[in-house]
C-alpha cells in the first residue's frame, strides 16, 4: 500500500474526510415477476457499478435497468435462470422462491408528511416501519407480500420540530428514507411480491414504483393501469392486480368491466389475489359503521367470480381487517397497518355484518401497528396479526375448504 493510500485511509478513519461511498446502496432483493419469472435487483451509486451474482456457481452479471429517471440512483437487475438452486452476491446467499409455509404480509408503510398531516418519522412508536421490517426478517418467511403504498413523504416538512425533516417527493432520497432504508432488514430475508398502491399512481410516486419495484421493463412513462400477472412461489400462484387508479365509492362501470376481465384471467389459475384496494372492507370514519371499498372491484368480482380464489390480500385502510364470508366468496385480509398513520378504529368484531350483499361469518379488526403472518397448516393456513413487538393480537384459521374463523387475544 502506497504512502498516499495510507494517508487517505488514516484521514477517513479519523473523520477528517467522508467515507468513500459504497457501490451498493441497498441489499440485493429477489422479487416475483410474471409467468414464473424470478428477478434479482439492487440499487447502486453509479451506472457502472452493477455487481455479478453467482447462480449455481456460475457468473450472472446484473444489468443496468434503464433509462435511469432523473433524480434517482441506478438500479441493476438480473433474470434468474429457471431451476437455479443457489444464488449468491459476494458470497452471501439470496433466498429463492419455494412453496411457502410461512408468508409475511405488510402494507401502507411510509411516513406521512403531507401538508399539515405529519408523523414523527424519527419516533419508532409513531412510525414503526423499521421495527416491523426487522420483525418480519426474524420470522424467516418464505415469501413477503407488500400490498402497496410505499412513499408518503409528499410535501416539504412544515416544522422540523415535529420530526418530519428530510426529503420528499418522487426521488431517490425520499424512496430511500421511506422504504429502502427502513425495509433493509427484510429486503434480503425472502423473495417479495410487490403490489402497486394509489400512492404510486400517475399523480404521485410512479417513477420510483415503475423503476425500482415493478417487475417489468421500465419505459419512463406512467400507465394508469398495468396488466395483471401471475407470480409463482413454488406451488403457490398469486394473482397480482394493479388497483392504483380504481375508484373507492363510485360505481365506475368501465372499471368494473376492466377488472372483471382481469379477474377472469385468474380463474382456476390462482389461489390468492394481491392488490392494494380491498374488494370488501369497512372504511374508517363513515357514519353507520363503514362503507364498502372498493365498489368497482366488488362489482367486478360479482361479474367474474373466478374459480379457486380463497383469499384476497389488500391494504389501503390503515389498520387490520379480516373478513370471512359465507360460501362463494373468498376471505378478505386488509394489512394497511405497517407504518403510516393509523385510521380511526372500527368495531372489533364484524361477525353478522353484511358487506356487498354477503354475510360476514367471522370478522375482526384491530387498530394497531403490525404485520400479518400466514403459516401453512396441513392443506389450510393459520393467519396471525402481530404488532411491531411481535405480540400476537388476532389469530384466524383459513381451511382449504369451508369458512374461516378468528379469535382475538
């Protein structure tokens, strides 16, 4: 080592110079794409910094995802060859998809900074997403499903004393602060399936969504509606539906027809559907106990009624809901409780209520930050809501056939 290099290292160690920037700005992550595709991605500090993976001990160079939008750091990606048994980056294994026995579900994770709606982003009791992500990583899930809404830092902080100082808008610094940095522990813990939320629609943070998280090629243009696709993790087939532009309350007949056609493409092909807006759920703050979200999706279901779907996983309402219906309709999970400011509380038990013309056989809600874990039990599943300290709050059983049931702790 030269005397110049020795001096530079000494100055960095003493804090006299800033540390040299890392080439890799995020952990590498695995995500599920259309038609059984498996993608590896990472964010780096320059377009020439894409690393090389080892797939079954053979080099698999990651390629620049282009074009890189203005204001964003470059992302690299690689399509993992089918039947790959092992994948590593710098000797560290990346977990590949398999038939899951444990699935973690989270959503609506960002720290709200919009006008005078302010969360204290530095207080983990007020914005616990980092703790939620760490708890999910500790679960060692086989699959992580994010049901949308990643970036909530939309406006400049009006008062730094309220804990909201930092970046905002659809750019790398805000995406790093609101998603990639706090999610770091969970990013490489398991493969991910990403849903697009209304915060990623064409009026908001669409560039970060399409560049970093959407599994398809990037065009640097916003599509109000993305085509549905089937993600696969071993034997679990998951219908991915883009509801970013769906209406909540309006009838929206054109949307009913659009989503009905998409649902028909899932018939007999998937057992779960993931999107952002619930098909059937209660909205907070509505007189008389709530309203159905979303009417176009509920109407699309009634038109299409795809075979074989047992569970719909959504977010959008900022709390936990689980609704199990009479026969003929899948159960609805709402997992919008993982970081952003919580909605007003709902009734803790919805059993006996009617949603969209169907009776709720068993239903629970909880206004507390957390995440949901689904564990395989025989041919069915057990669903558990856990808070940011990993305490069990609600447990539901989702059998292969028949009606699900829940109990609160």
